[in-house]
């Protein structure tokens, strides 16, 4: 191996010159392994993805507008830039081997150009185009006969008024919403003031028994790996995840349905990547797709400690061309989001952290966001235990002990 001089890049440390082993021009990726991979977005998902990257021969790049974002200090190269801007995304990606996203709201045209020029994009831009627009996403489910709640499209408030008989329903902004933003429940005509005046989906309210999520990884060869489905409980006021249980309490028959539907969703995208398929189970045991995220997701955070290969580890395996990981649970788990407290806006202080760290098998993740805001995801805690009662008891304790305040 060569001694690396100051003028040489890190890349050369691991990328042995092909003449050393008399390799062809296209050496095995396992020998010339230091790939350059970029992440668009620098929030908590990017941060946890980078934590997992530390195990592998990969040089990481992050682009995000905020230099103080959670992922900024964990990557090899941070580039300040607007992930929604064509030139910024194109220039960021053009010298990379591969690029992924940790939020959907990115410039897809630039990703398409990069893909044409040979940069691998996870998920492919064609998938992002469908998923980042809730209208196209619903039409995709229709196209592949994937069960989903009945819906109509409303381009403005005037059109919405023609569908009063469709209420109660959920109004979802076509583009740009996340973490409960861009979603309004419209029970009756009186709620129309909350509705969106831009292209949106109006979706029938389903009598939900359970809300679940199924994570699926799919590689270039089309091989898939499924994590056990998780069950989600929401804070009805904030429309944000309250806590999440793994495995979901479902009959074997329902699990089969959930897996089959999730695989139909993912396979028809014809793109490698990791996907979180969010679904509703109604009182009769029928399963409906709510929406899909084509990336690492909140519903997979527990996999960091509670599963052999985490969702973050899995995405690196996929992108680096390694075998898929083991999705089995080590132990059942529950995950509690730490959400910015109501009425608190400003520099964050955590209350109850030490108390929570005394709980056996509770794993704390603080995302490093400088500012707390009501409803903002500031961290999460995963608890592992053989007993469901123990999980529920401990998660309740976390919820009533740990706060993100000012
Ligand atoms: N995210 C992306 N889509 C949904 C969510 N929750 C994550 C990403 C993104 C971060 O939330 O990691 O970067 C943004 O969080 P915030 O609190 O800055 O809005």
C-alpha cells in the first residue's frame, strides 16, 4: 500500500491502483471500495444514516442549507446548499458514485440528470416524482390495484366545496407537507377554513383499528428484506407519532396481507432502495395503504438497537452493493419520539434525561437540533424488553419524564 502524502485525497488510501493486483479497468467494488456517496438533507435521518456509515468504506457528503443541522458534523464533507435548487443538487451530485435522500422535498430534475450521467440514485428519481406528490402517489396505488382509501383530487377551495358530501375526510397537500404539516382533518363544512387552496387529495376517513408500517429493502437484483411490521400510535392533536411498538400485534393472516401489499407497492417502483409503507388496518382486518416513504423512516428507528441490521445499515448495504442484512428482532421494542413541548420556542434544554437513562434497556437519541419548536422531532428513545407490559410501562414513563423545552 502507498503512503498517503498531504496532497493526496483520502480516496487513495483505500483505492489501490489497479496495477498493484493487475486488475482490469473495472476492479471489483470490494477492492476499490471507497465510494463517494451523498445525502440530500441533513436532519436526524441523515445523522443516523451517517452513524451507520462509520462501519463501512464510504466517503460521505451532505448538502443542507443549515450548517448547524444534525448531520453536518458527522459527514466527511458538508456542502451548504438548497436541496430544492437544480444547480445546487446537480453540482453536489456530479462527482459522486451515488446519492440518496433523507427528505422527499428535493430537486428531482437534477437527480434525473445525474442518473442519466451515471450517478446511482436511491431511490430512483422516477419513484421520487410519484411519491413527493400525494396526488400521483394515490394514482399509483390505483394503477396497481393496491388497496387505499377512496379519494378525490381538489385543485382549489372552490373545487373542494363541490365535495362536501365526501366529508368526513382528510385533506392532504399535494406537495411539500411532512411530519403532520400539510394534513387537515375535515369533519364538516365548518372545517373548510382549514383546507388547502392548492392541488390536494381529499381522502375518505377509514374506521381505523390499527395504523402500522412495513419497512422493505430491495436491492439492484430485486432481492427483498422485510422488517417485522410496527404498530403506531398518534397524538391526535399534533397528528404526530406518539410511540411505536414492534412487532405490531396482528394476526398471522393480517401479517401476510400487509407483507404482500407492501411488496406490491415496492416492486412496482422498479427501484432499489429502502421503503416504509404506512398502512391502516380496519376493524374487519382489511388493509389499506396510507402512504409510502422511499427512504429511511421514523418507523424504523427502533431497528438501530432492536434488530440485527438497522434500516440505516441496510441502506448502506444496498448502496455499496453488499448482501442485504438480517431484519430479525433481537428483542421486542417500543420507540418514543421526543417532541418539542407546546409553548416552547428557542434554544433547547432537555428535562429528565438522566432519569430516562436509568431505565434498563432504554436507548436515548438526541438529534442535536439547537432550537426546539412545538411539535418538532428532537430525539427518540428505544426501549427493549421481552414483555409487552414492561415496554408499555417504560415508554409511558419516558413520555412523562423527558421533555424538550427552552
Ligand atoms: N424527515 C424527513 N421527512 C420527514 C421527516 N421527519 C426528517 C429529515 C429531515 C428532518 O426531518 O431528517 O431533514 C427535518 O426536521 P426539522 O425538525 O428540521 O423540520
